[in-house]
């Protein structure tokens, strides 16, 4: 079953970014089997959350499916923190 991100209207861009953070946090917590409360925007994917390269690739595919975006290969290495991921998703979604 394919899950697509259904864009809805938010009061502010900040509210939309907060909703994206919560969604991404839940996706990461589920994939990496970590407590969602331990995931902050400044959490580093590899160092803090113990993601490996396979986890990163699955996360990228999940983000693309969930938000209906494409993550360019040259951008993957720039996604160091959860906040980087949230900011990238916001930028690509426009």
C-alpha cells in the first residue's frame, strides 16, 4: 500500500514545518527503533541515532514516498541531522 503525503492548509509555515518534523520523527523512530522523545531537530542521524548507510537509503525512499518528493543524490550527504532532513523536505515541497 502506497502512502502519499496529502498537503493541507496550515495557518503558518512554522506549523507546517512542525507537522513535517513530527511525521519525519515518527518515521525515523519506527525505522531505527528509537524512542521518539529522543529525536530532536539537532539529533545527528549517524552519531546520535546510530543510522547506517542502509538506514539512510531506506529513510530517503520513505521520504520520497511519503511526501511525494525526489531527494537528489548530491543532497543525501548533506543530511546530517533530523533538522537538515526537515529543512530539505520543506524546501523541496515548496
